C-alpha cells in the first residue's frame, strides 16, 4: 500500500505537558504511597499529610492544570485558598496557633491581587466573574465569622477582610450593572 | 580632565547620525506611497470605515487591520485593480459583527454536555473536516474569509465556560485565527484560556482544514462551516459562487433554529433505552502515546464504490461496514468476544432541524467473533442490525434516555457530577466499541464551487481504547474513507485496503507518516 504523504513532518517537540504528567505520576504515586507508611511506622507528627498536600498542590497547579477556565483570577484565588489550607494544616500539626491570623491575611492579599486583575481589564475579565465572586463570597463569610467568633487582638484583620469583600462585591455590581445579572444567569443555568 | 566631545557635523557626513535617517517604510506604507492621491484616499476611507467596523481590543484590532493590509498587498502583487480589491474586501461583509459587544451565550446541547466533563489532558473529542483545492491556499485571503464568515456562525464565536451546574458557550469577539498546519491532526485545543477558540482553521498546501471541539457542532455542522469558509475564500479569489440550500450565505441573518438545542424539541416518549453495553473486542497493537499516530485517506471513485455496493444489493454504508468488520477480524488475535462498530445516526432525518449544533445519536453494530459469516451473510446481518438499531423508534428511545439523564442530573453541581461522570466515562467510555464509522454521505456543493474543490475528507479525532476510527464522505464523485489510527500496527488498514482492492476499487492512498512519540 503506497501512501502519498500529504501532511507536514512533525519534529520531536519538547516534553508536552501530558508526557510530563505520564512520566511524573509514577514518582508522585510512589511518594503518596510511601510517605504515610513511613510516617505511621516511625510515629510522631503526621508530616506525611503535609507532603501529600504539597504533592497535590504541585500536581494541581503545575502539571494537571484546569482544562476549562484557566485564567489568572481563577488560579490566584484557588492558590490563595490552597495556601490557607496549607497554613491550617501546619497549624494543626505543629500547634503554632498562627492560622487564625495568617489565613485572613493571605485571603486579603489574594483578594487584592484578584481584584486588581479583575478591575483593570473589566471588559475582558467579566467573563471570569464567577471565580472572582466565589472567592469574594468565601472571604466575606470568613470575615463575618471571624468578626463574631474571634474577639482577640487580631479581630481587625477579619473586619478588614469583611469590609474589603463587601466593598469589592458592591463595586462589581455597580460597575458591571446588567452584565452582573446576565453573568449570574449564565453561570447558574440548568438548561 | 577634558571629556571627549561627540563627533561634529563633518563626521556626520561620513557616519551620519542615525537619529536623522529615515526608518525604512513598511511594505503597506510603501504600497500606499506608490498609489495616486485618489486611490490613497479610497484606501484611507476604507480603513476609517474599518475603525468603525472593528471595536475589538487594541491588539486584536491592530492584527485585523494588518490582515486587511496584507490582503491589499497581495492583490496588488497579483495585479488586481484596486477597485476590484475594494469590492472583494468590502467591509459590509463584516456586517458589524466586530463592532458590537455580544450578550449571546449558548447552553450546551444535550449531546455536547458530556464533552467538557470527559476532557482529559491529551484527550478531547475532536473531529476534522478538510477541503482540497486545485491550487495552493493563499493564507492572507483565507484569514479574511474567516473574518467574514464568523458573523454567520455566532455559536462558533464563543469560548467554553464553566457554570455551577453545566458548562456553556459564552460569546467571544476576537480575531479568530488561521494557522499553517505544522502539528499532528486533531490535537487537543487549549480551551481553558480567556477568549480561547473551540475550533482551529488550518491550511497546508492546497488543503483547508477545520478542527472542531465537539461541544460546538457535529460532522454536518462542521461541514456546513467548511463549505461557507471555502466559498468565501473562493469569492476572495474572484470566483462567483451561487448560494442556495446547500450553501449558507454569510450575509443572511443567523436564525434561532440554526443554533437551537434540537434535542429539546423531540416529543418526549415513555420508552427509553439504556446506554450500558458489553465491552467489545479491541484490535491488536499497543496504543500509541501520540494520538492519532497516523491519518490515512483512501480516495476512490464514488461511482465505482456505489456500483460495487449495488452488485452486492446493499448500500455503501453497509458494504463499507462489512469490509471494516473483516479488517478488524484480521487486526485482532482474539477468537471470542464481540466486534462492535459505532455508527452515528443523524437525527435530522427523523426530526427535521436546521440546527448546526450536535443532533446525532448512535447505534452499535455488533457481531460475535465466533460467528463465521461469509460476505453475503455478513452484509445481511449488518443490514438487518443497521435497519433495526438506526430506526426512528430506537433512536428516539435513546434520545429520550439522554434527555432524561441530563434532566436528572441538572441540579447536581458540576463539582460533584464531573468527577463521577469522568470516572464512569473512563471505565466505559469507548471500550464498548471496537471502532466507528461515521458517514457524512454525499456533500452537496453548488456547481460554481464544486469545480474548484478536488475532494474533501472527514477525520474522527482520537480515542482512548479504539485503535482505528473511520470517517467517510463523497464529493464530486470522489469518496474518501479516512482512518485515524491510535496504534502503529498496520494490520487494520492494510487488510481493509486489500479487501477493497479485491472488489475492483482503485484506491489512491494519501496521509501522514507515522508519528512516533
């Protein structure tokens, strides 16, 4: 069967993301398997949870990235929440008592970054409204809970987080106007 | 200590000061300067009109403007008078599409909902349609043709978004790109970036190809777009094309019926059928890391193919299916199990619809390996199964199942149903079939266009388990069977080639070399 070649020659390209996933899943899987076993065997602090969480973060953010809606706003907000999770985990494992102070600071920083990305290119970024709003609501609820539940020296952080979230939410509604409702309709459609 | 002074005017004669030298003119500026005042004014008016017609962001507007500049330069190089160039590039063909922000959005049709859910790295439901012309493609004009065509296909001028319950297509006004083909066919599209396209337009020598993510459309819809794109491209080359029922006019206003989810219009019945089927036998050969690892096209005379099928008192689809079954038998070492070939069924023939969104179901022709059938018996068995399973009643039952499943899951958030659906799809997926044959049938082209199109082909995208997928269509008395291979083992296509040649068909084989990762 003689085949007339009618497609371009494709040169061997640099390692594609999927090849990297294919190769790296084995050492990652090995680490996921070995670390808890070693941790349980040696006892002590459950450091393997941190290792597993770190592997998850690396995998999620560097290798197996989102296949739909991978943009700076969604990634920065997800990374912020992931870092909050990491801080919480460290706090639980090592009893540092810093999480309730550090987490709202992280959220506030993440909120500032996301809102700068959102508001400086509003026309384009309003299509990425849901990740932004989702993060805003989480920060708003966290701030509100913190204000009522955490009446220590650092309550100001929660007040800052709450008021910033409310301010940004109202700004989004005012600036986007009708687009805000339309975007909601699209995001929550069940058709 | 005295500082060394800069060279004075006498030195500038020998080595002139670079600040005072004129920068070389860009080609388009040079072209403008070569024109008379009247022509220059006409072009300036053209681009003033362009500023009103194109209200995209700065970068996209600049790039689109450059596209038109390149088109003018091309026409000038070809000796086309400016009046003719202005007529062909008339901005009325943009139709204000790029001048206004769109609020359009499209919920995915019921067949498309699974595609973003089952997306994986390197795994995407894609297909490709291509047209082969008699001369090499002029990329500058193809780019302009794409700019002009997009307004007629608003559901393609979208980007995939994730809602809380379902994905959807959100309108995305941007400069849609034409690229030179450099990569393996049917590679996954990056649909995750802001305003990313869910299709790609490629050119290579005399071939224009469009690859679609299945969320946008099915084979018929994709072919509709390709025909319009090629027609517009030919018009820019100076060919007068007659539009009609077989070819959309880009200047017609898009209608709702052309972009509806036709699944919702089908009358709901009580009966529905299940999707779960037995696992099918898979062909031999290690699944290649690079998918597809080869694409082949069997070009043959449509009249001869039809004559051969008629000599067996059967249709082309049944004949081809039978040959595929035999080729699969030769490509597997298994002695037991079922060979199953998936055959898409166009629902428009049962429920007329103008939609170019997905509107197809499928049936599976299943024959046990243990059943030793001679060719006439094979044809009879396939014909019987095809008639039963692709009939209106059974297809409607399957459609009802699809709609029912979608309705059941619609209030479950994506974050819950996506991993479950993905896991189920991963386990079952395409393992219930050995291969697929999708026949787009006779592609109708207006006579004024048909004489410029040598042939067309239809390539199915990759599969997780199936080693070969087949697409068939006929245009201008040329039938093309396209095989996309997921294994380097050549047993299937070599056997199929031999079988078809044994029946007197003269086959010209074109395609790619093997892509070894």
